[in-house]
C-alpha cells in the first residue's frame, strides 16, 4: 500500500496498542500451563499471530472469546514425541523464532522453523554454539532451520551482546526440565530490560527464576506453569512515536500507560526531558532500548542540535538494516545524518523538506517514524509499502487519521 500524507499537526488523546513484547510472553506461558488461561487486551499484529500459530503447532489451542480477549488451553509443558517434528511458521517475528527454539526442543525434541523477509538472516550463533556442545543438530537451509535433540539441564553460557531473546527462550524452556539449570552471560547483556518482562510473565504463571550475582540466573526444575487470568498493558515502544509527535508540535496526549511497567522503553518520558534540557550536543546509549531509535531519531531531527545514538549495531539486523534506513529517511526530509558501524549521528533543523517519497523497506518502525516527521514537512510525503505497520500496530493509520492526519491511499 502506497500513501501520501498531507502535512498537518495532530491533536487528541491516543492509547497505544497492547505491548507486543508482553503479549508474546503471556501467550507462551499460558500455552505451557496445564489448564485454561485468559489473556485480555490482545492485539492481533502479525508478530503476535505468529506466536499463537506456533504455540498451536506445539500442542496448545486458543479462541477469541470477545474482541481482544483470548482463552488459551495450554499443552501442559510435558514432552511429547510422535516421531515427526512440528513445523513452526514464525512469519517475520524474531521474538517468536528465538523464544520457541528451546521450547520446541523441550517439548517435541526440536522443530522445523520457517520465516519470511529477513528473519532467517538474523544471527542465531548463540544457540548454534550451545546446542552443538550438547549433541543437538542444527541444519539451516535457504528457507528453514531444522533442530533435533533433547534439551537437558545444566549450565548455559552465552553472549549477551547479540540479543536478550536467546536468554528469554532458555528462561521459558529450562524450568520444564528434570533438574536445575544456570544461565550465564559471557558479555554485557544488551536489552536487559526485556528479561524483566519475561520474569514478570513467568511470575504470573507460577514459575520461579532466581537472579544471583550480576546477570546470572538459576532456574530450578522441574516446574509447572499454572494457568491464570492476565492483561496485556499498553506498548511503550509504540507510545514513543506519539510522544515524539507531541514534542514536534502536535497536541497529542498519550493515555493508558503504566509508569511502573517492566518495559524498558518507558524511559522515553525521561528522554523527552533530556532533549529539552540539552539543546546542543547529546549522546544517548541505546543498547538497552533499540526499538526507540526511530522515534528518537525523529525527535533529534526536529529539535535542533546534534544527537548521537550509540551502541546501536544490532539495528542492522532488524526488518531492515535499520541504521541505514533511518539515515536514508532523515536525509529524504533534508536532515543531515551519518551512520557508522554501531552509531547514528543526527544534525537537527527546524525545517523538514516535503514533496518527498520514502521507501518503508518493509520496516514498521520506519513507516511510523516517517509519519511523525511528515507532521513537520513543508509539502506532501509519500510512503511506499506503508502496510508494513501491520507487523506491530495494525491500527496505526486509522489512529493517525483520527488524530487529524490526512492520509490518501494511492
């Protein structure tokens, strides 16, 4: 879908969609429980649908009771083996793929994982190294990853500077095993805040993980996930785009947020003060908040001064090479930007160019970033591939129009 945005300031109150990160984790925990759980405030983004689809392939089932509320009948967390490996279509969801690899090993002795877009290009090295030490086979072809073997209790040491998603996958699977396990990061752990979301989800479902020295975690086994009723809170990473729009002059009020959320991206509120208080040169370490880079880039573009976003190298392995696509989007709006191997430097300005075309590069966060910048452009902005927002925020364009944005589908 290609659209043209006629620049207008937005106005009104908006509640962001439910947290995709939290929804993934609650669905997985409910699917591992024995019995029925109810999860409220579910948004059926493409990534969430991928996790629901894969948990069905592993033996769980679910139904939508009323809009936004699902009932999950868990598989019970017991290992079953019928000779055939389950097939798991992860779509373009990196979380789904990395979370479910250890779970599939624990429940079914492995699985055949498929994906779309750049998903299977994303690094899986920490799992490959861990599993080869334990006799688990790993075969990666052009369109799938096939894993066979038994996940066993023990010590799991893996680097923390690739993605915390590998840790979350082990956190979900290891409590199901017969003995105790220990997970040890061998480097500094990036995106550590996401593990807080994982542990909170497991707490709700009665599973205990003990944090010891540093970021070492001890995981008793066997444990059972217990069914419960829970609710997904609003997503701070999506809220950040609306906060950025407000900072750039739109009268947008963000509602429904939990200030005590385990989501690390809630620091966007502090970032707004930081941008106001530091009008000149700014330097931000984004290793723990990579999803905030696009809205932060929009803020930096429209508030003047020089902003450096550092420790952002993992963004090159998202739906797009996100450091490059963020830079190219800024340059289209007339903003000078420079990207290095793991950083992005932005030289903001008051005037943003219009009469430009932006390729969203199949990246939902690039589309939303461009929509925020368009509110300050001096002419129409055309986006190609704007439907990519369905990956995480299916109603984004409807909300944008409800707040006064003028969007024309070409």
